[in-house]
C-alpha cells in the first residue's frame, strides 16, 4: 500500500488556491470584456452625436440644438475617458491576477513533483525489498536443497 504523501494537505490547499485564482481571473476577464463593449457603444454614440452636430451646423442653425449636442458630446467624452481609465485599471488587475495564478500553479506543480518523486522512491524501495526477499528465498532453497542432497 502506497504511503500517504505527507504534504497532501498543503497540495490540496494549493490546488484550491489555483482554482480560486482561475475563477477570479475569469470574472475579471468577463468584466473587462463588458467594459470594452461599453467603450465601443460610447464611441459609437460619440460618432452619432458628432454626425448630428455636423448636420445641425449646416443649413439653418439652431443654437439651442447645437448647445445640447455639444453638451452631450462633452458628457460622452468624459464617460469615454472614465471607461478608458477603468479599462487600464482592470488590465492591470488582470496582469496581477495572471502573475499570481502562474505562481500558484508553479507552487502546486512543485508539490506534485515532490509527490511523484516520493511515490517513485517508494516503488523503488518496494522493488528492492521484494528482490531481497526473493534472494532470501533462493538462498534458503539452495541451502535446503544442499542439506537434502548431503
């Protein structure tokens, strides 16, 4: 029977940590994608407002309409800047989470290697024990046969 790996509890904890980091990274990536989609929609809205402003400035000019469009454009521009800052922050969070995930996976892999090496050492020891037992049996038989033959 294979002996229990003495660091199995630590390995289980590290595996759990890796899983939590993977889930957290997935959530961060999802939020990042949603924020990128929001940025794209804001940019489309900005383009639409600029087109409306361009149209409003040609032909008969309505200063109230132009002022309202200009105010909306400034508001959209501010929202775009805020979203871009948010994207930069999220991107940094994603990089940090990925680095933590890589480190956690390396730590887990180190313990997996130790576990594998311990198992291989155990198997090698068992093979040696079996070989010695086999040798003892052969020696005992040879001695017994020698005693019988004499």
